């Protein structure tokens, strides 16, 4: 099982939210732990993490997790493998009111 790292920056002042694909269906990545860290030094950020598959739908792993400045969220015990024809993994960032940007580091291990 390889560790995957993502730096997700978005939800700028022009757009209040950003959705980004972390793993596409068929990437054949498995993980049992997900770590989220707010690395933007001036704003809190709301985070959703979900899986999605065409014709099946969207299913949330986490919804509306509020990460304060410098805050982190770690979840262990998940079993995810996105082999071909299965689910992709996505993250959605929503900036705090009046904030300028959201920046979250994601580690899948």
C-alpha cells in the first residue's frame, strides 16, 4: 500500500467552493487512513470527502468537517480500494465567510 499526498488549494474569493478528484476509478489505490490538515494560515475551511460512481451516486465519507486554522482531522479504519469500474474519491473545500482561500493537505495511507 503506497502513501498518496495531495495539496488541494481552492475556494478562492471568486468561488466559495472547489471540488477536486483525488483518485479516479481504476487508479487501483487502497488505503486505510485519511489525514486532512488545514495549511492555510488565516482561514478556517469546511471539507467534504466523498466517493462517486456514475449511475450509482455519491456517498459521503465526511461531510462539513470544519478545519480551523492549523487544524487536522485523522480517520483510521476505512477500507477503500478503487479498482477499475468502481468509485473515485473526491474532496470539496468550502471557504469560511470572508476568507480568501482554503488550502488542505491530504494524506492517504
